[in-house]
């Protein structure tokens, strides 16, 4: 009787007809003293337990997110001929880096309900719960974070950036800028049909400082006095060297 009941329960569960088989060109990014950015190739295939469904077509959405931290956003206004801070709002959590790549226009591959459920779009990735009562347009502060970080290349929306071949193979490349924040970068891959998510896969890209960059970073945190003295000595030496070179040039 128990075996029969277990069999009935298993047959009642929906089969996952399509799943992601993922690959990464690299799952670690090393930040060195000469680091000027990196490009991550994300590719994979769709594993199926049933024939391909042609309509609606399969779409792929890929997100790469950096560490999330609170951000204080201040508004400046010109009063009495000078610019001063007026209002400020603390955004509860905003990713230091966030990229979204899709195989078609965003509103075609994911419905608003699914976006709200999974937090895929850039505005959904930012969490801002409370704001001072006197600030009427608190949403504009989150929009300011998006605008500034988009200009810096930290937030990216790559519509049509994912190539899908015969609804089976997919690939995209994500450009990670030079001002990348150290830490784990969760990466999500969504398969969607008709705007609904049919499968989801998650992995992590680790971003870490190495070499001289790591040594200096650790020293600044663990031995701040020594780090400060060393920085002062380097500045003095650089200033003396520049002065000596200028004198030689003038004498020549």
C-alpha cells in the first residue's frame, strides 16, 4: 500500500521538461594592480525530457549580480547661490554590479509577475523599503542609483545579448568593469516560455584581489599604521624624485 501511494505521488509531480546545462569560461576573476576589467563567457545547453515545443519559443535570461550593500543617496538643490544637500534616503540594498542579458526584448521574455517573483530586472534587484516621511518621491533616489551606476558601466541591460541556437544552445558574454567589487557574484539562468519561467539554474562567480593588490588591501585593514607610514614614504620619495628630475631638466 505504501509503495503504491509513493508511486502515485511521484507520478503526480510535474516533470521538468527543460533544464539548463551550464558552462562558464571562468568562475573566478582575479583583481590585480593592473586589472582593467574582464569578460565572462556564459554558455550552455537545454536538457530535455520531451520534444522541442516550437510555440511559444524558448527564451533565455541571464543575470550576474555583485555584492549588495546599503547606499545613502543625497539630493542637492541650489539655494542662495550655492548647492547644498537637502533630502537623503538610504537604499536598503543595491548590488555593486548587476547585468541582465536576454535573448529578446525584456518585456517579451519575462512577464511583470515573474519579474516581481524572481527579482530579475535592474529596478527589482534594488531593495528600498522605507524612506523619511518628508520625502515625497523616494523612488527617484533608487532611480538615481540606477542612472549613475549605468553610466559607470556597473549596471547593464543587454536585450538581445543572449544568442539561442535551435532552442537548445545559448551563449552570451558579460563585460565586468575595472571598478569591480570583490566578493561572490551570484549568476542566474532562466528559461522562459510565454513570459513564464520554466527552469532556473544558479551558480557563483568569485571576484578576489590577488598579488600586490591583495597584499596592500590586507595591510590597509590589518596594519593601518604601517600602511599609512608606507604610503607617506612612497609619496615623499615620489615627490623628491620628481623634483630631482625637474632640476636635471632645467640644468640641461
